[in-house]
C-alpha cells in the first residue's frame, strides 16, 4: 500500500507536492512503498542535479529533454526515451542540456525525501 499520498494504490497528480531541490530543479514524489519509490523531476535548461551517491538502487527514464548523465566518472548524453540505472553508492549526477523531465525510481524508497 502507498504511504502519505493518494488513496490506496492510486495517486492523482494533485496529491503530489512539488519541492525545489536545486536551482532550476524541482521534484515530486509520485508514489511509494517501502520497497520502491517513483519520483518526477523537472529541470530547466542547464540545471544540474549535483554529483552525489546514496545506498539505493536508482533507475531513471528520460521522459522529456536531453541530459548529460555521469555515473562513476563516465558521462553519456541521453535523450527522450533513454534511461540509466545506478547501483547503490556510485557517484552520479545530471545536467539538463535543454528543459527536461526525468522519472526516477528508487529501491528501497528514499526516506529522506519524505517530510
């Protein structure tokens, strides 16, 4: 069952709250269980998701835009429809080469994202 947002297994867009995370970047939790979290992240052109690491496995889908993605010191350009996966504890980050949107998944959920 999902926690904190929505009702049961379904979450309407209006049940999610946008949060500014870095200059030109905002995110909202789409839905989550203890084992999995889905997050939508919007980027303005040239906005950066700073290099960081966390113990969670992360899978991300480029829903819109074009991003330079860096994982463990290796960078690639990914466009709409592309995706990447980050094993736990690897340093990673992104730069939006144009306005864009990522759909991130985390396992287990990112408890620090919850307020």
